[in-house]
C-alpha cells in the first residue's frame, strides 16, 4: 500500500518540489488549496494529473478536518503561510492568523482525525533574528518581524502537541532556500529577474534595500528531501537545515549580474523605502544534527543556484518580455 501525504502550500515553491519528490517515492499526494478565482497551478503543471487537490483554508478548522478525513494522510506537511517578511509589517494580523494560528488549527485537525499522523511544520531561520551566528537547534530565538514572531508561535505549538499528546510532530528550521520557482517578490528572484531583464534591455535599474544583510542561501530542491527525512526518523525532533555558508545581498547582486556580464553597480539603486523597520543582519545555519541523523547535505552551491535562476529568468523574459516586474525589497 502506498503511503498518503497531504501538503498545505502545495502550489508554492517548496510544495511543488516536495510533491514531485513524494511521487517519485511512490506516495499518493494530496494538496490543500484555498478557494480562489486566481489559483496559480503553474508550478504543478507537470504533475497535476498525478495529485489530488482538496479545497481548504488554514483559517477554517472544519475545512482542515474534512481535508484530512478525505486524504487519509500518513504524513502532513504544513508549508502554507503568509511567507513574505516585508508584507508581515503591513498585514501583521493576517500573518498571525495564517502563519501562527493556522498551525494550531491543522495540528488540532490531525489530532482529532488521527493522532498517529506524522506532522511536519515549516519553521524558519527568521525566528533567530538577532541571535548571533551560527544558529542551530539550541540557539535562542530573537524574532525581528511579525512573520518571524508568527513562525515562533507555530514552532512552539508543534513542540507542544508533540509533548502534550505524544504526536509525531516536528519542525524543520529551514534557512533561505531558493530556486527558479521562487516568487518574484522575494529578494533572490527580484535580483535574478532584474539582471535578466536588464541584460535583455527590458529594464533600466533595480531598486534595493539593505545590501549588507547576510543570508545562508541553498537550493529548495535539496531542502525538501530533508523535510521527508525528518518524518522517517524513529523519534520526532526538530532540525536546522542550512548550507553553513553565508553571503550578503551585495554578493548576490555581484554574482547574478556577473552571470550576464554586467556590473551591478551600474544598475542598482538603494531605496530607503525598502529598508525593513527591524533588520536581521546575519543568518548562517549549523545543520550538524541533520547531517548526523540522516546524512543530509546540500548538493547545489550558491553560485550554481544563482546561475540556475538567471538561466530560467533569461528564458522566461525572452518568451514573455511583458511579464510583471515586482519591486519589493529585503
């Protein structure tokens, strides 16, 4: 009998990569999607006929119970959230509803329907905030945005259900992970898309925020394998997943523009409006626990990741030069 998995956030970057991985492993995959007239299934085009989409909403407890009853999952992966940090200051209450309370609703739905379900919560390196690097599972959280605060709530709620009800519930504290499927509102795609468009003569400049912020960037395709591995352990534990190498936003700009033989300094303009109210200066993860427990290691370097994204954005913009350019900052 194949195992069943339910993925919330299946239409996103991580959800699509995870769905592909689980299908390769012989799972029956269901995905929770919100009722919307503008539902974007582009990332799932190649596997849409192999998965089941179920209507549901992290704001609606009854719909989550119904989705779990319908999909009968052995494993639930909660990847859905309001996940754009910059937006969380403008919509802090909505971020809390989805990214914090949504975790509680889904955990409770799983507990009520079948407490033997294995539950994965997508935690975030943003929870560490101002904590000194390198950050690991024992590093105290110091969140610096409404998004990060909401993620801390969801992280501890997952831990609470594990300890209170004996559920196999764990969190992956994933550091920044990117791909050609990343949304245009995130800084990596903003940069690679702009570099491609400037190279093609479709854009003249790139407004940016803080160029000194440092992040530990990896490839999303590598990171979803760690999600799966966490739910295959004998006992539930939380794991940091990271490359252990940090780069600045300026490094990102230099690498991306060099891929198209341009100097980023000729095109980048620092816009004070894109500076965050509270900055996270330096994130760099220590994934020793994951390496020891299930031999996880990244297979894609920072330079390979940026080149992969540049190639995809060049192709996209050649095919569709009128595509929307989103100006948002880190």
